[in-house]
C-alpha cells in the first residue's frame, strides 16, 4: 500500500518495545523509477552513515537497538522512516519512489542478526511479489493463457482471464519471457523484485502475422511498487469501523445497498429497507451519501430507505461504529458512509439484465382492476390524480349529516348540496381481482471514460441507469388473542385465560418498480486540485393490492380452558358458535423520489517544503437535494357479514371506505468544508489537525386529504341491493351517490374535520403542514501518532438543531418553534499497535438523538397495515448518550483478519413510542422521553482465504460475523405497557452471517453460499390496556442464497442464483404464551443474470 511523505509510511512499520542497547543491523534497498538507485545518501538518527551501492543496497551494523529514524536523501526530497529494532535483530527495509512524485512506498522485515552475519544469501534475500498484466496491442484487451517464464529459473505462470499473473520471487533482478501462440513474444528485462514489496509490470503484445518474426526486441521494464501487505481501511481507521468493497458484493448478487448491508457485522434490516445497527433504529444513526445528508422519502421516518440505492453505482460502504468529532452527532449506533464509483482512467461500457421467477410469480396475485397507461415505468400518468372539484374542496368542512345543525362549514344551500354530490361522483372507485403475475426483471447500463489534455489535466465521467420490476405475493395469517379474567372453579380465584377472538388471511401483492440514474463528472486540474459534480436520481414505486378475509368469534375461544391448540389457519377451524366474516380490499400506489446535485472539491496546499507543516488538505461540498412522497388515490373498502353464511355488506365510514391523497416534498441544502493539516511528520510524535463546518437546512411541505363516505340516507331496499356488490365500482356510481339530505337515497361524501379560516390557528390543527429544520455544526479534531506505538483521536463537536413547524387548513402562520438546542459532544479514541499483526482499540464519545419532525409535530400519521396511529409530541427533549467501544484486531496475513469487539450505550431521556389510548379503528400512540436505557453487546468478525494449489488456479474464501445484543429501556410505572423493562423495538438477540466462496480461475467459475440468521426480536409493543395480551416477538429467521457464476471469455458473465432457498417461515408470536400472531412464507426465487462489458 502506497504511503505518501505526508503520512510518514507509518502504516507499514512493526512496533515492538525497545530492549537493551546492543549491536543491531540494517539493510536498505532503494529503487527510483523502477531501477536501483546508487549513491543515495543515508542518515541514521540525523547522522550520515553511508551511501547506497550500484545495486541500490546498503548494509550497516554496530548501532544500538531501540527506536530509530532512517532518512534517505533522494534526488528531490528527503524521506524520513521511523522504526524499532531489538538488540539482536537486523532490519531489511525496501523503499520505492518515482521521480517528480510525492508518493513513496516502503516495507520492513526483521531477521535474527546472527543469521544476517552468516551472509546466507538465500535466507537474507527475502520474498517479494511480481504481478503483471498482459494486453493485446491491437485489441486493447487482456491476453489470456500467456506463458510467463522467469529467464534462467524453472519458474513459470500463466495469465488468467483478466490477463493478470502473479509470481513470488526472492529479491533480485530478473528478466521475463512472455509467449502466446497468437502474439509476438516479448522479453522484459531489469525487473527488480524487492523484499516485502509487490512490483507490478504492464506490457502489450502485437498480434502475430505470417510476415513477423516470432520475437521482438527486449524492453526494459519499469515497475510500480507497493507494500506487499497493504493495510485496509478498517485497519488504518482511527475509529471502530466495518467496511464493504462493492466488487465483492457483486458476487453476492446483492442488487441494492439494503441487501448488502445485511453482510455487515451488527446490522439487521427493518422491512428489508431500513438499517438497524447494533439493535438501534434510525434515531440513533447518521448517513452520508458522498459526504452529504440526504432527505428521507417517507414523511413518517427520518432515515433513508436503503433499497432505493442500487449496488451497481457504489464504490464502497463503511459503517463507523464509534463516533468521532467529524461525523454527525447522531451517530450513536453508527455512521453509514456511502460512496459512488469514481470516474475511470480507461473507458468502459457494461450492460446487465436479469430475469427471476419464484413462488410470488407462479401463483395468482391480487391486482387493481384499473391502472394507468404507464404504470410499468413507476410514474402515474394522471390516472390517480385528484379531481379538480376535490382540489377546490380542500380546507372546507362538511363532515356529517347536512340535515344536522352545525355539521358543516358551507351551510345547506342548493349550491353546496350540488357541489357535494358532484364531488362524490368525481372519484374513481375500483376493486381488486386475481390475475397472473409476470416474472421479475431488471436491466442496467453503466459506462465511463476520461481524457488527459496536453497540459496534464484530466476530465472524467461515469454514468449509470438501472430499471427493476419485481413482485412479492404473500399469504399471511394473523391471529388476534385477548386476555380475560375468570374464576378458577377449583380455587375460586380469578385468573387470566387466553382467548382466540379473531384471525385473518391476507393476500398481499406488491409490484415494486425501481428506477435510478447517476452522472458524475470530475476535473483534475493539477495533481493538487480536483473539482467534481455528482448527480443522482432514485425512484421507488410500490403498487399494492390487498385482499383480507377476517374471521371474528362472537365468543372468545379459551385456549387454556379447552386445552386444545387451534389451527393457525382460520379456514381450518372447527367452527362453532357465532362467527363473523369480514372482507377488506385495499389499493395503494406510492411513489418515492430522491434527486441530488452536488459540487465538490479536493485541494492540497503546500505550506512548507519538508518543514514542520505538511500539505493542507481541503475538502468541500455544496449539495441541493429534494425528496418527494406521493400516495395518490389510496382506496380501502370493508365488508362485514353477521355469520359465515351471510353475505358481507359494505361498511361506510371514516376508516372503512375512503379515497385518500397524501403527499410531501422536502428540499434540502447542505454545505461543508473539512481542513486537514499534518504536523511534524518526520518526528516520533506527529499529529494531524482537523477542523470543519457543516450546515444543513431542510423545508418539508405535506398534506393528507381523506374523502370518506356515509350511508345513513340509503333506503333499506337500496342498501340491501347495492352494498352486497363485491366490486366497489358497482356501488360508487352516479346513480347511488347523493348529497346527504333526507330522501336522497344515496351515499354521500365526507371531508374534513376542518374549521373556518378565522379559527385556523395553532400548531395542532390542519391537514397540511410545513416544517423548517436547521442543523449547524463545527468540530476540532486531532489524530496523534505517538512513537509509532499508539494512535489517538481527540475531538469535540458543537452541534445545534432547530425545528419550526405549523399545521394548517388554509395558509401557514409564522412557524412555531418546537426545538432549538445546542450540544457539545467530545470524543476520544485510542489504538495500541501491539505488533505488526495485533492492535487494540478503545473509544469513548457523547452523542445525541434529536427528535425528528414527525416525532415533534402534533400530527397524526396512520398506518393502515397495523391499524396504529402516531401523533407527535412537541414537548420531546433530545436524548443524551454515552458510548464505550473496545475492539481487539488480529491480521495474521494480507487476506486474513479476526476482530473481537464489545460496546455499551448509556442513554438519558431516550425517545420511545408510547401507548396513548384505544380507539374503535386505531390504537393511538405518541412519543415520550423515558428515564433511561442501555445497549450492550459483543461482535466477532473473521475473514480468510485459501489458495488450493501452487499455480493459483483455484481458491476458497470464508468470512462471517456474529453479534450478540442486549438492551433495556426503563419505563415509568404509568407508561401503560405490559413490560416496564423491555428491550428496544427491532433489536434482535443476535445476528449471524456466513459467506463461503470457491473460485476456479482457469475456467472462470465461481460458487458462493451466503447465509444469514437473525435472532428473536421485539416487533410490537402491546399497551397494557383493555384485554390486550403481551408484546409480540419474532422467531429467529434463516436466509440462504446460492450463486453460481461463469465467465465466457473476458467480457461475458452469466450467473444463476437461488434466494430464500430454505423458505423459512416468518413467524411472530405473543411472548408469554407462545401463540402465533403472524406467520407466512415467501417462497424461494431463482434468477438468471447476464452481463457484458465492452
């Protein structure tokens, strides 16, 4: 791994405690521009000790063991290199530099001094690695199966499908003969292999014709060098961090960031969309996308849905689990940092397509009877748009019987009554039907290129487009239980008995359409100055149709008393008594869109020439982003029958029959600048000073308009006729829509709960809302390197958060201030570099959980799936958290690592969902600050790779992780919950991931097995009210995926995969009684994917 003179080469040095001072030795090998450098002046601890010989080598002994600094006087710079050495050791140091470039690479190795004095050349030579690429001159593509021979040695290798080869060789100078039957041969001379270093060479072979000689002239090789054992981002990070390389994610066939995130240690997903880190939901996380915060697409959530980010456009993803001053103060559980692919040095164009088929596609699913003409694109073409007459009704008040005094704000004039009837007739009402579902499909295109001008400037571009259309089709069974108090006939004492009171079968079909586009540009003006422009469009559309059969027992079925286990499927019940059957049809179309534009710059500003101060690094970005949530004409129709034999009758009311439009838009502007200055790079104590500013302003506007129906003016004969029609389109016709007056004999529309304009005051009234939110932060941070043994990260962040909002019917008033606070957040991280392979990390920080808009604004958010309604609490306070982290890391080799970590989070005033009241249709919840909470856990992460033969033709890798999590929230005695010391909602007991892979390079085949298991977790917090039972938990869930990939030539790749192979049941249950609340199986899905790169 390359290390610049701005970074002291410290990442490659073994750090050992100094011993007594005896005689030690060192050997230096120096390469400049790929060739040995003679006559380089070498200083030890500031004193000149000699010069390198013609081979670029130098030997020196007789100095004391301990800590030393070796300085090389190269032609245009001085390179300091600090190291430690025991009294009986010799250090072998390899250094490579390029003329005119600041980057210098180095590696160090130690051997017993006695062995060095024996001058055993074979033992002292050390091992280096020679890698290379062979391309065709005319084709500009890789040459496969070219023979690489080391001249004078019985050592050979062949290039793989990418034209690449790899050979381990002792230190020395070599010549390579490169042969292929279709190309002219070439000899590379003066290839210098250095101990502990990797040298890379590149050559192009011309095609062989009948008139050509088999050989061409010898070419002197100019290699590029890097450290043989590069340290990855996790190892070099100053914080506890887990990283992902999306080139590896590609082999796991993870199409979105959400599926890729499940491979990260300590991460689970909520609804396959939202990350839960270490058992903590979004209020304890922060997310950057290319260094900026993006708005959520859901008005009832603070976090980004990660399934809208395609993996194809990503370069890397990191999860920093210990907070530092340079990340947002909300990074309690973790800070997610996503980076898109950079522009390429060489042009490419890639196309991929896939088809998938499974249980969801093989069975009939429920589909809306009517739809727009371009639904397949994820864009509504106006089919679901609110009628113009309904737009004019917004803000009006006509909720109830017009013949009742004071029931509406428009009076009972003929004009209004006609308006009300025409309004009811303007809506499109249609039901669902069963139909065939097509196969899933996706297609993606990506490409990029760059050019270098005569003046050395570089212009780069990369773009990508992806379209995906997939289906889910689940049959879910949900049971309702209640607790009743009865007298035990034996003891005559009261006891609780569990009663099965209802059960429903839900046929839930969803068509999910994703569309994304990215276009990034960058301009490298000089080596020290780069500007860029990032643009991204992300869309996620859900077209949902649901049919529900609900069975309600007139008298609860007592499980304990009857000592019988009822079938979980209500269609198999031994029916008896009075059982009611209800049916519900629901239709939803939800469009989510995120657009972001960002300009950025990276600059290196020299402040001194080899002095105390290094180059000042400046990163800045300005971004503008917008998100949209559009839910046009959501419909729900409920039918009810008095018995199983009776035909269900349409129910009309606020929650049982309606047309609903809900939308929100958020605009965000952010800007940040980060400065980084290295100080005293050549000393035993060095420091990098960092400071930065961040500003984010967001404005969200939204509304919800619900038009429901009443049927109390229907005559009995009409009611008996029309309300039995199973298709709502046959009921809500002009013939059966009236104005609501006596004798109108029709259904009539309700809107509102509104008020007149003069009473439109206060923050707690209205169906429209506006929120303005501002975050400002600055930080100061220092990264210390102490004697190459300890690194320290010390910082402080000052962050302020302000929210102003209003709800209204007509026009917003001056916004009400809901929160305005500032927090000071210190952080400390220490890393002890125990040896080359071991390091121990510890970290402490304070973080904050700011209440989000929907938690503060006293507005009702209704979830029709769970029949729960949430209302914000303007009295919420921020939660304060203290974080403790420790992790031990072991790196046995370049491709192996094992880490074991532990963590603890102590929370004051954590924000939790809290039960408020029961309702006829919904259970009502709000948000409160509870007294305290804590989260503890430990994590194990491992990865290794095995080469199965000496020719590197096939290999196996194993990687995985395990996380154990415990949490506890201390609730007040009056919190109305069944468990006053419950865990966090959504926190699994444990998470286990395992990935196994096999590669056969000769034939271009890969086989990958990906397994994930998530432990028990709290799903639903049940209020301690009425006859409610206990909290609902989910059973552990297993997911297994198998992927086979085959390459045909260098450009075509075909993969077959099976998802959810185990088809495990997703089951939720009431904790105390272990009876099922919800259960279903989604079934396996099989996919064919083809990609071709030009």
